[in-house]
C-alpha cells in the first residue's frame, strides 16, 4: 500500500526574502519543525520553482514558490497517537530542543486514565517520533523532566537522544536553573532558607510521597526566597509567596517540602489543607515553573526564559492585595514579572 501524501505550497514574501530554506519552511503552516524540514530537503521532498532544493541552508528569494511533499500522517512510527488538538505554548525552539509553557491539567506522558491526551501526544504531533529523544522510552518521547499534572509553567523537551542526555546531565549536575513560585499557607518568617531531606513513596498511600530518613529515600534539596507575606484574615492564618529553587527533581518535591515545614501549597488537593475559600477558590496547587536558565548543550548559548503566572494563579494572588504585609527585596525584584506587569 502506498503512503498517502500531501502537498504544501508556499510563496516567499518580503519578510522572508533571504532566509535559509529550513528556517523559512519551519514558519510555513502545516510544516513540521526546522530539523524535520531540513531532513525533508535532504530526502528531496522540497522544490524551489519546480527544481529540487539543493541544501537546507539555501537562501530563498522574494517570489520563490516552494513546494513540500509530506506523508499524510506525521509522527505515527510509535505507540502514541499524535494529538494536534492539544495546544503547545512553545517559548523557545531550535533544531535540538523546545521549551514550552505547560498548561495546568495536562499530564506529561501516558498513565492510567490518560492515553491520547498528554503532552507526549502533543510533542509527537508537533515534531514526529523521528525528531524526539527516546531515552525515556517510546511512551515518553522528548521528555527531559516532568511537571505534575496540575503544575503549570516552563519545561524542556529534546529532539534527539544526545540533546536529551545532555539536558538530563545538566539536571544531575545541578546547573540547569529551575525556579518555581508557590503561594503557601501561613507566615513564613525567614526571608530565605534551604530544605534538605530524603523523599520516598509513602507506605500508607502509594499516591503520596513523604519525607523519610529511610536509607533508600532519595536526597531532595529545595531552597526558597520569601517574596511577599499576607496577614491572616478572619478564617485563615495568612499566606506567603515563595520562589523555590530546585537542586534535585524528586516527585512532588516542592509540595512535600512545603508540607514538611508546615506551610502546604495553597490549593494542593493531595498535601494541603483547609476549605475551598481558604485555598482562595483554587482547585489545583498554586505552583508554577516560572523560570529556567541553562547553557545550550549544542550551541553553548545561554538560554534564560521567564513565564508570568497564568490567569487563575494571578487572580488568586491579586485577591490578597489588601492584605499584603509588604514585599521583601526579592519580591520587589520579581513580583512585577510574575504578574506580567
């Protein structure tokens, strides 16, 4: 049986005059990633004015008519169904990696109850299986590190095994800078601190992790800076806004550490406490991956990205405006960025 093909036609406009061919194609609706487009050029699937393109670095000229021949289905060479209906909020992308802002409610990879509706399905649709790292297995294509389903914000994905390993090595060496912001219950007195514990799976509830001194527990290190404190209202004990810096990446690490110091994340359904109103009407944890920074493993370029709070967390924080006890110097530096001001 012959594979169904589809043809994409594109005309080079004034804004694209002089661009590299692979860069131009990556910006054409319906075309895959830049690295995938480069491979299409190598395979002879791209023509310029009816003649096969000679190189991915060839420069297009105003008025050129580009034609790309694509298989009807991209990214079907693995067990996951591509799901192009899942919106990927891509904040950075090149031939080797992506940084995306994951929305709350999106699971990173298939698990019981989540088969075709995960970030992995979206990555397959966006890049294709042939252009994602497979070190974590075919059901976790491209995944470098994970965020909990109801945690939002920045995370990395890799387009090949070498880049995936290099990024994971940066995490292991603790030089990939990952910072989160969380709103917690209660008054956090220190302006900064470090939490170092072991973390293991709970023996009472397999869905939960817990602080443990078991020799098999994995070391977990979280540092935090207090950004702003909010006085107690009639029904609660107040709140504190923290920036947390992960030096390790254990499952539920920040949520477990916040509970351990008796300041659980607001809205946390697994480790938190309080009524719906005490959680500022949030039905998910106030936890957002707001900043990543690292040296690109291929180009050496310093990549630094920030992601303001999504609407639900911003509204919860703004609802406390009248109760602020003041921002710390760190808060004065960061809060306007977090609120997108």
